[in-house]
């Protein structure tokens, strides 16, 4: 009986890992880059201007070249920009 419990637990663990992986994948696709909303030191990765390549290196609040991941569709409500809009703003 004890071996049945161990096998059942192992199968349940393996199945739950598969479901967790799907949830993470779905969460990633439900995100978009939103430019111009990151506070200093709170950006998610490299900026458009190429002055740095890592998260947390933004020097100023709301710089148009800095971005954060946000829920898909919520960028505009945060007064953010798409990558194309941010590039256009940087060219001005």
C-alpha cells in the first residue's frame, strides 16, 4: 500500500509541473513591453538607446527608451508607448 501512495504522489507531482509550465507560458504571452512608464532602477531589461543592457539600470523616471512588462492591453491606460512610438519620440 505504501508503494501505491509513493507512485501516486510522483505522478501527481509530474502532472502538476506540466500544468505549472503551461500557466507560465500563458502568462508570458499575456504581457507586452510598455515604454515610458518605468521608474529609475525599475526597468525590465535593455533600453532602446543601447546605453545599458540589464534590468534595473534606468537612470530617470518615465524615460521613453525604458520599458517594463505589463498585462497585454494595459500599456495605454498607464500612459505608456509601444516600441515604435518610443523610437519616434526619441528621434525628435
